[in-house]
C-alpha cells in the first residue's frame, strides 16, 4: 500500500500554505498530495483567506515539486466543461513531467454552487454529465495525433476536435472515480476508471464497494486487477492518546468518533486499522489531513506509522 495526503484547502488556505505542506510531504516520502475541489468552506468559521482553486493550485505544485503524484479527489463535473478540462489537465501533466491524476465526480455541495453562480442540476442529471464527461476526456486524450474526435451525447457535443494538447502520460493520466453508490458508480468505475476510491467510509462499507466494482468489471469482461482500489480516511494520530486527542480537538472532532469513522488514535491503533484496508485490497490510502499547518503530524506518520504499513515511495 502507498500513502497519499489529502487536503481540504476550501477550509481556509493560501496557495503557499498548500505548497509548504506538499513540499514537506514530498521530502518525507509520501506517494502523493491530492486536493479536494471545492469553492466554499464547510462547517463553522469564515473559510478565510478563501478556497484555493484546485487546478490552479495543482499547476503551481506541478512546477514546485519533483516526485509526488498530484491531483484531485474529486473535481465536480459541474465546475468545468469536459473539453477545457481535458486541455488544462493535459497541460498541467506536461508541466509536472507526467505526475498528474484526475479525480472526476458529480459534485454534491449545493451551497458552493449557489455561492458562486454555478448551476446545480439533479443528481440523476449530474451522473449523466459525469458519464459523458468521462467519455469525452478519454476520447480527447486517446484520439491519435492528427485525427479528429467527435462526440454527441444528451448534454455535450464535440465536433471535429483535434484533441490537443496530448498529456505527457500515455495513453492518458490516471482517472479516478469515487463514491459509495451501489449501482451507477461501480458501473462507471468499471468502464472508465484507472482507480476506484471509497471516500471516508467504514472498512466493511469500503470492502463491499470494492466487491461491487470488481463484479462490475467482470460483467463487462474487464480484469478487476486492472483497477487500483483505494480509500480516503480522516486522520488524527498521536504518539500517545493525549496527543491524538489534542489534534482531534484542534480540528473540531472527537477522537472516539475518529477511531470509529476514520483513523484516530495512537500509531499502533491507526496501523492496525490501515491493515484492515490493505487486507481486502486497498493499494492506496489517502490520509485526509484537516490541519494543514501541523507538519509534525506528517512527520509522525512518515517516521513511525508508514514503516508499519507500507514501503514509502522512493525507498
């Protein structure tokens, strides 16, 4: 299993705050740093200084990091149209030397759409958008150089696109699909995803979702081993219970709740729970770090937790 860091810049961060964390994560040997893609703070507080636009942020990280994988969990289809999104991600992939990954989802946070004037259709329509956007992004990236790509769907139409620029990674950057829906999400993951991610769910829920996606792969004749299974979990670990409790209080969470619904507790406690995810096939774990200013948290994970559960990237 590889460990990646997942951050939530919409809770209040500047680009330079994100950069400092990303460079520290890279130096510590983590496999990647991924951003949520949101425009509005969630919960108490103002969210000042404001959200960091995810793909603007990743473009900066592409030029100011050297090894770590970078991307989104997840970019809502409501935020960007598929053609310009394919162009932007391909360009950032080149800027990074081929380290970008695209997480694409339906979007769910209605308030941020109202706050910034973004249409928010029904969930059924958003899933239709997602399926068409996945087909278009794949098609634009995979169209052979010199050939034109066209697509006609219910919501989008692409006519004679040159599909440029091409990304550095071939045939394309990894595409991540996530969620815990029982039917549509597994079908889309089987059809389009390089990686399937279950966001912040109990281990048994995560295992059930992995099994649904594997069955969906088999249904269309795809080898389930060709898809990477991963999970995201909120993290709050300490050298002692009191250290972990202090970190939980700083992010407004209860340590016992995190023990149940995330990764909370001492190094040994968290390592044991991570092994559960590895045991039923998770090859990557996204550690959701909600206090991006606590770099000692990252150091503790890298120096004490990671050796218990994984071979760190680059070692």
